[in-house]
């Protein structure tokens, strides 16, 4: 796990360094309007998580179950917490084969749905919001949308790579993709292609990660066994598909709510605030998202191991590992945010950019928002190891509440940067900010009580 964590940190560090390299260049070569449009594109890139709709994470978890000893029949019948799933007969390759087939079908449909959705977003911003963009910027919008679809297609392979413990391959492929983006970014900026060139670089980067993920998956002989399709009955296929669909739907609904509340901020600002006034805030928000994603690397890498601990009933290892992960992630997030706050004014000054950074109060609001998201993400990742997705409905309620309040504020002309961020913070704190850490705390106390009771009985 630590090897993959190291590669993961290296991947994110390279991503951050590439941003450090490209941001001064972008600030210098793009107008504030173009920069705001690029920040909007970057926020669209987060839509990949939504279009995945929880299927990749669910497939990954089910692969981990199978590699821990679960059989195809147990996958079809469902899982119950605190029950050992091992069959004692090694890996059930029929189950892995069936997961592979279902995964392939699902992502074909997801790419199709994402294509329609991205077209609707484009029409909305151009026809209803009324953003004035040039012909070149429209071309850039189309290129970036295609790169999102390719990125989504590449995620099809992540479920098996992650669930089988090959997370390092995902990160290595991402590193290569980042280098491709950086190389072509510099090339197209040199040709003075501005926003169109940047989007072409992103498109080529997405193609690279798709190809590399496909190659990595084809090499997993234990994950892609050569089995005849008729060895698994059609009725059983439907049962397993329904299980995966239901669990993924819950995760997808939760992810959509989380995206609305924490990733749509820039989109809401673009629709309600003058686009030239949000460049600085969108800059801070996207840096915050980067810091958050790095902080969650440890828990993402540890998920297969945490699933195995829970399946085996090794609760001491489960909770000790989770506590260590939380401590490291929180310390890293806080320290990285401090570095960001100190360094960003110098970046703006050195580049002579016209982008104005937000006030300290807005930066503090952003810190609180993403710190709460960090705690929430750590908590629901741990809870999902038991195949429990009850948190999803509360996430979508929170996200829709955020949109509804912003709509009301927009109607009464109350929208401002501070008000939008305050609404985002408040709706998170009402429930999701404290509920899921509390659920883990209650489970921890329950497990400690059961272990203590078991030890007392054994002593007698």
C-alpha cells in the first residue's frame, strides 16, 4: 500500500507542479474573461466523478470482496456486515469475469448519457445565461467536452485496477498523462493558440490516460480470465447487475449531491455574478480542490485493505488504520492550505496578472468548506467498506438545498461571492458535517464493547 501511496503523492505533486507552471502562463496569456472560462472548464472536469455515478467505486469494492474470498453466489445474495465471506477455495474467476462484463456495458451507456448532458450544459450557458464567447472559445468548449468523455471512458478500467490493488498503475498512467498535457500546453501556448491550444492539450492528455489504462488492465491476467460466457446463467447475471446498479445508484446520487454542494460553486457564481469578478475566487477554489484530492490519496489507496479487514473481522486493524489515515490526511490538508495562502499573492505578483485574489474572509470560508468535505469524504469512505450507502440520500438533499437557496437568493438579487460560500458552508454543517463522523464513533464504541465482552467471557 505504501508504494502505491508514494506513487499517488508523486502523481499529485506532478499535477500540482504542472499547475504551478501553467497558471502563471495562463494568467499572462488569457484575459480575465478567458481565465474565468478556463476555471469553468476545470470545474466541468470534475463532472467525470458524477458521470461515473459510483459504478467505478462499486466495482472496485466488489472486486476487493472477490479477491478476499467472496463467491459469485455471495455477490448475488448481498453482503451483511460482520460476516466472513471467504469461501476457502481461492478466487472465484466466474465472479470476476461477470464483474468485467457488467462494467463494460455500464460505461458504454454512461458515455452516451454524458454526451447528452454536456450538450445541454453548453446550450444552457450560451442561450439562457447569455455568456458572450467567441468562435474560438466555442471550439475550445467542444474540445474540452470531448476530453471529459474520453476521461470517463478511461475510468472504466479503474475499478478493476483499484480493487485488485494495482492503484500504482493508475497513478503512473496519470503521471504520463500530466506530462503529455504539460508538453503540448507549452507547445500550443508558444504558437499563441491560447484557450483552444490548452483544450487540445487536455484532449491529448485524456487520450493518453485512456490508452495506458487499457494496456494496464489487459495485463491483469488474474482479473480478466478466459471464461466462457455460458458458464454463468443469465438470471444470475441480472441479479448481480441489479445489486451493482442499486449500490452504484446510491453512491451516484450521493456523489451528485456532493458535487452540487462543493463543485458547482464556480458554475453558480458564473451564472449569478459577473464573470470578470470571479476569477480570483475560482482560482482559490480550484487550488482547494487540488489540495483536497491529494489529502484523500491515502484513504483511496487503503480502501482494498480496509475492505479486507472488515471482511475478516479484524476490527482492531480496521480502526487503527483508519485513525492513522485521518490524522495524516488532516495534517497534510491544513499545512498545504497554509502554504497556498502564503504563496498565491507572490504568484499573482510575479506574473503581473490582472486577476484579483479574494479577501481573507473568503479564503477562510473556502478553507472551512473544503475541510468539512475532507472529514465527510474520509467518513463515508470508511462507512462504504461495509457496503452501506445510507449517506447518499442525505448528500443529495444537501446539494439540492444549496441549489434551491442560491436560486432564491438570485431571484431577490442577494447573490454575492460571500453569500454563496456562506450558504455552501451552512448546508454542509447542518447534517453531513457531523453525522458521518458520529456514525463511525458509535460503531467504534460498539465494537470495543463487543470485544471487551468477548474477552471477559473467554477469561471466565
